[in-house]
């Protein structure tokens, strides 16, 4: 004979607990599987962005490999929400450099123009644009 504490499956797929838990008003619940997240989809890059990335990669190959294996590099263009201020053909690069502590690190940001010239800050990019008469900044 089965004891009264065993859990039995009901016909509708839900499980019901023993008579002692029914008296208290508790019901056993079933755990549903969460939907799996979609894999990250790569977005289409503009031809100007692809040309700039090619120039940047060629210059990096000329310099040689100076970064360690732990450093991760990501590139962004003006279609990304944080870099929508960039002009078409300009690319932002984020380098994540982990530190010795758990989960801590630093993100370094660099900006490249279509010729492959590197800028170290947004301020330098805006200054270069005003120097090239691309945009006019009012003081």
C-alpha cells in the first residue's frame, strides 16, 4: 500500500499532493519551462562602416598583435543606440580589459574615422569635426 504522503499525477497533468496538504489548502505546482532566448542576431553594417573596419583591421595587423587574449574587442557604428551621434563611416571600438578581481575590469573606448585615424575621446571627435568644417559647435 502506498503511503498518504506520496505525490500522484492527476489526469490534467498537474500533480496533487497528499490528503494532509489538501486539508491545509496547499496545491502542488508544476514548473513550466521558460522560453529560451533567441540567439544574438548580427545586424547589417553599412558599406562605409565595413570599409572603415577593414582599414582599422589592416592597420592593426601592420602593428602586430599587442593585446592579450583576455581582452575582448567590439565595434559599433551610428546604428547602435549609444553611438547614434557618430557620422556614417565612423566606428567606435570598445575594449574590455579584465582586472585581477572577480568580474571587474575596464572598458576603453576608441573612435575611428573613415581613413582609420584613431581618436581617444568623443571630445576629440567633435573637435576634429569642427576643424574639418563638418559640424559647427557653438561655445
